[in-house]
């Protein structure tokens, strides 16, 4: 009787291993998760809690509010780069 149970357990284990190896493990196919939504566009208007605007311009460049996700800053755009003032 012991050899029959051991033989049955061996056959069951071998069947499970073979089934997993060929993909019959019962799991569903998974797809890649949906990409996260894009971040909101940067805000160019100063919120009410923003610090006071330091000046209207700096060396001829207009002072603007720029919020790139870090809370926002007053600054100027020079040659494609932002120079923060606050």
C-alpha cells in the first residue's frame, strides 16, 4: 500500500512539474500595466500663496512664474534655460 501511495504522489508531482514547464499552471496571461497619466502642464500663473514678485524684469527679460512640480518659482527665461529668483 505504501508503494502505491508513493508511486501516485511521484506521478502527481511529475505531472505538476511537466504541466508548469509547458505552461498549464492555471495562471492567466498578464499584460503590461497601463502607463501613468501625463503630468499636468506647468503653470504660468502664480498661485495665491506664491511669494511676492521680486521685479517686473531682469536685464530686459520679463519675470515669470514657473511651476515644474517643485512648488514654483519666480524667474526669467534666458537662452532656453530658466533662472529662478525665489
